[in-house]
C-alpha cells in the first residue's frame, strides 16, 4: 500500500491557508508516503503526467498534521509520482493544527 489510508475530504478544522503563498512560512520537510492519509479519492491523469505540473504552484506538497495524523491536502500527484519512482518519501510543508 502506498498511503496509510485513502480519505475523502478534510477531517480537520479550517486553517485559513487557501492560497499557495499562505504556505510559504511553513518549512518543508520529508514525510513518508506510508504515513499520509489522502484527502482526495481521485487523481486527474493530466495533472499526474504533466511535465510542468509544479510550474505555477508550490514545489512542495501541503500536509496538515491533526491529532497525530498526517493528511495530504495538496500534492496528490506529487506523491503518486514519487511512489511510481519508488521513492518512499515526499518533501512537504507540514502545518500542525492543535
């Protein structure tokens, strides 16, 4: 299994970071794919296969840590691409919500 679980939706409270620039103050770190719970059940293949998929967005995935669980909020295509390349980790900005 690639991820800890496949979720559908965000089970954590709203954090107010809706734009990419809202995340720039959250430092990136490595997270293991098998520790992530996705917040989306589907992936657009065009996004996954696009060579410039990160050109207009953040280079790092966005992860929310809530009640000890890491939720992959944005960057599912990056995570799947890492898994396809047999990389067990992903660089992500991890926001902790208490």
